C-alpha cells in the first residue's frame, strides 16, 4: 500500500513568489493534516481536514496560507506571497477514522523542504 | 507556548546499552502520547504510543513510560542498535486530534 506522498520534495523560491505544495494521503484516509517544522524546532500543527472540510485551521500562521482539499482526496497548501520566515519543512499526514470519533495514528509523508530567499 | 518539550537535543549511547529519551508536557488534558522516529530526508514514522489510562506500554525493544503526576514520559530502547540512530519526536494529543510535538532528540548509537 502506498504511503503519504508529497510534491515537490524541495522548493526554492524568492520572497514574494507563490508556491503550492501537494499532498496525497493514504487511500481511504479521511483525515489529512498539515504540519511545519522550522529550523530544527518542534513540528507544529497547521490544519486538519476531514474529507473536504476544514476541521481545525487554528495553526495556520496567517492569511498568506491557503489549504484546500477539493473532493476529499489530495490536498494543496499555497503560500502567497512567500516570506523569508515561511522557510521550513512542510509535512502532510493522514489517518483513518475508526468511527465514534476515534482515529488511528497519523502517517506522515516525507515532507517538502521550502526555502524562501 | 510549547506544550510538549524535549529538553535534550541529542543523546549518544553505546550499542547494546539502554537509550532513555525524555519528554515533558504541560497540558493535563492530553490523553494520548506517541513517539515518532525520523531519519534524514524522511517523514516521521510512528514508533509506539500510550494512552493516558496506562503507565507503561512495551513493544519489543521499545517501552514507553508515562508519569501523569509529573507530566513526563520517556522512551526506553533496550538494547540500542546502530540502526536506532535517528531523531525521536515525542507527541501528545487530546481526543486524538492535532498532535503537539516536541523539538526532537537526536539519538546516536555508537557501534
């Protein structure tokens, strides 16, 4: 079974440009999460989709970040315009809903390394 | 404010010995705790977890201990192997929603 995949693996852009990151979760996983790790610090939650709906977007830094999950399959995270402090590794994770609100643990993708110059 | 903390950024252990990785948390509402292992250029992979109703969970060479009164958990690896060298992240969750991660501890197991 394929794991969580992310594209691109690396992205180097200039300040002010736009970048779109893509995540394909494990097939059948309703829950999709975005996280970010900056400069060797903790991995921070950004947002959580259940199918196509945003369940929790409390971790989104500001309105330059836009996440979508049309159709409840893959998700995109767009940063527009990118700033220097957006550099980091963006991880996507997915998990299965087990019913009655329970979830399985989260499986992570390899991450997208974003560098804003 | 960081709710999960790993105060040791690195740990070096001899092969065959015990590795003990520590984690502290501040939110008493957390009811699930996990350890993830991460190799360079890869995403974190799930290692072991524990519910707040337990104080110990064992899986092969890996054991997680939870001390709720101290808001502390630890991961024991016995015996440590060179392939265990990686960054280990502690994570906590409330109602299994978003995970709060620590900043990681880099374990180096020397042959």
